[in-house]
């Protein structure tokens, strides 16, 4: 379940950052928040693949 939450939040960050609606705090960088979203998606995939 935890991996799915990371993936959903990561996708929201990617879409918001690339559309210009979200920005990384302190830098006002949409690309930065999209990069954080990409990291969250990869982390979510890793957590889903890991055996429990």
C-alpha cells in the first residue's frame, strides 16, 4: 500500500511541476518538483517490488 501512495503523490508532483502549477519551495522551480516526483515514483515502484 505504501508504494502506491508514493506513486500517486509522485505523479501529482510531476504533472503539477511540468504544468507550472507547483514549484519547489525556495527555488520556484517546476522542474525541481517534477524531479522529486520522479524520485517518489521510483521509490514507490521499488517498495512494491520488494518482498514483504
